[in-house]
């Protein structure tokens, strides 16, 4: 069973990693809000049959949720949707000014940021995590700061995206034990899609012809990254050690670099490559279980 779960999570990481390529290609046709709006609505719609199948599989044993549970579900979905809108917008705008590989690695920095933010929630942070933060900061220096000591606009936006994603993860951690994760994900995608659609009308001039031209990256980002990827994560993490699961999912950063190299012909300099290695080492170190005293 654990091997099967591990395969699901590796597939999830593969889908999320290659989705950076789809996002990069999609920007050739659409503005960031248009792309995110359409992909999010597709992602939410893709989860509807999953919810129906899960409900059907539970059969008559399923209890009708209480009013309090429904409020928690709606509150969690809206909160996650607002954060997902902010994070995905920053990511989609930032990816215009950097490579898919760098975007993938900087986004993966949320795995280190999350335990740091945990300090404000009165969670104990051990020395191992602080070491991971130091290594990751060094990696970001090599990855993002050029010889002229300049940080690229895209790098800053993607890093801000990682910060928002970190808060998003903590909010999910709060609500997920209380609500149905797939239903909450569906709500968050619909909220994100609605907000992106509103921003699209004010900031961009969407054209149906452009959407049709970009249907492949949109479909992949919507159906695969949002719908299938999230569902695989939910099913794959069931019964698996969360430390191992998060470590497997962090492979998306490596996959994004490989996908950008294979599919888009993007390359990283030796300096940037060292930054990637340092960040990946920090990600692994942050996820290793602490020794029991």
C-alpha cells in the first residue's frame, strides 16, 4: 500500500513540476489573470466528478454534515481561495520574468518558510530547521542574485508567491482535519477563478481566440495540476508519514528544472545550478525527522 501511495505522490510531483512549463507556455497567449482564472475554474469543475464518486463510494453510511461543519468548509474554502488567488497571481506574473526551473525551485522554498512561520503559532523550531533556512538563503543568493548584485523582478515575485503559499499551507493544516479536503479544494479553485476573472476584466483584455490557442497549457494546468494533482495528493498521503510525503512532493522543484530544460530549452548557469543544489539540500534537511531525545 505504501509503495502505491509513494507512486501517487511521485506522480503528483511530476504533474506539479511540469505544470510550470504549461504556465510558461500559456503566458505566450494570455495574461496572468486570464490564465489563472480559466485554469482554476477548470480545476474546480474537474473535482466535481471526484466529489460525486467519493460520495457514491461512501454510500448510505455518509452522514449529512452539520451546519457548523458546512460553515467550516465554506470558511476554509474561501480563505484558501483568497490565498491561492494571491499566490498564483504572483507566480503567474513572476514567471514572465524568470525561467520555469527557477520558478519551480523558488516556489519550493515554502517548505522551509512554513516551519519558520510556525514560530508565530508558538511551534518549537529546532536547530536543524534554522540550518536549513541558512542553506536555502545561500541557495537563493546563488540562484537569484547576479554578479551585479541585482535581484530579478521575477525572482522577487516568485519568492513573495512562496510566502503566500506558506500561509496557504498553514491554513489548510488548520482546516483539513475538520472538513472534506477535496470539497474545500473545489471551493478554493472556484473562489480563485472568480477573483482572477474580476481582475482579468480590469487589468487585461481577454480574447476567446487567445484562450483557444492556449487550450493545451490551460487544460494541463487546470485538469492535471489542479484537479488530478490535488486528488492524487489527498489519496496518496492517506496513511503515509507526512514527512516522507512532503519530501516526495518537493521533487516538483527538480522536475520543473528538468521539464524546462527538456521541453523549453531553458538552461541554468553553474552559479544558478549551485543555488538549486543548495535549495534542494535545504528542503531535504528541513523535512528530515528530528532525533528523539
